[in-house]
């Protein structure tokens, strides 16, 4: 997403320095998100935190599509995207270890984490290419934002289902 964000914002009329500052701010909010997650961890289970962050990202990703250009209202929607996407950016990596140990146990963690890592690396390698191809095929970055929101919402739902399956199995 951060790769596409600069192109998306410059297409909307933001200057390159403004667009790169927004993309860079995702990293700043990522740090804040990690600190908040660590602080809230004693009160909220990792699964609930991850699901909440995925849902917040899924809602925030298409928000800039509600406006056009780069006026004040448009900038507000971009700030919403940057803040909520940034807060959750990188947290799946942080929480993955906890979730995998919760679901599969410490003995199976290395193998399961290795398998999951294959898919994570593949997604990171192909994501920007697919986003660029989607933007070219559909005439802009709107499809990328909507697609990213849909995939993020799907991830939240999958994590919710996995958590339900885990808690149901552990009660039996």
C-alpha cells in the first residue's frame, strides 16, 4: 500500500513531497500502533486486537475515494487512511508469533511459521506488482484501494473464524 500511496496521491494533485510525507507517516503511525498494541496486550487478547486493526484498516482504505482532488476535505480522508492504515501496518508480523503459538502450540510453531512466512513473502513480493497492474487495467488506484480493503476485511473475517474454531476446539 505504501508503494501505491505516493502514485495515488500525486495523481490526485498532491505534490511529490506531500505524497512521500504521507507515505512516510504510515511508518510513524506503525510505531505508535506497535506501542499501543504492547500497552493494551494485558487487557485485550492478541486475536481481538488483530481483528480490530484489520477492520479499521478495511474501513479506512477506501475513505479517500469519498473525495476528489487535494482540497481540505480530501486531505482529511487521506489523513484518515494514513492514521488507521499506519496503526495496523506491521502488527500482523508482531502478533503472528503469538497467534500461531496460541493456535498450534510452541512445538509446531517453527514449521507452521515457516509455511506462513512463504505466503507472507510471496504477498509482499507480488502485491505492488498486482496493485500496479490493477491500477493500469482499471484506469487508476481506486480499484487498488477497494481490493486492499476487501482483502483486509477477508483477513479479519478469517482470523475471527480461526479464533472461533480454536476456542470451540479448546472447550471440547
